[in-house]
């Protein structure tokens, strides 16, 4: 017979010292447009899971895909170091 014990990590996983740092929260805030655009894209895909996509559904997916791509490009441009002539 094996003894029943609690898992210490599960008990203390929500301790005060386990909160995200300010830098992590800032990084999440900076990535929020990408996260929201990905959610919109997933919503567009989910609506077409149980049916054949209509023309309106296809437009919604294309629009969401463009929005997600634009958000990723914007994030990449923000995080890329300035380089080039005059930088």
C-alpha cells in the first residue's frame, strides 16, 4: 500500500512570489493585439467547423487572417532593432 501525500508544488503554485513580473506583464500587453487577432481568426475558423463555409465566412476568414498577419508584422517591427542608413 502506498501512502497518500500532497504535492507541494500544487499546494504552493499560487504563492505571492509566483506572480508575473512587471516586465512580463508589459510583454503581454505589447503582444495583446496579436493575441486578439489570433482569437478573431480562431473564431472565424470555429464558425465553419460544422458547415460548408459561405462566401461571407470566407471573407471573414481572409479578413481575420490579414488582421493577424498585420498584427504580427507590427509586433516584429516594434521589437526589431533599428538598423539601416541613419540609424
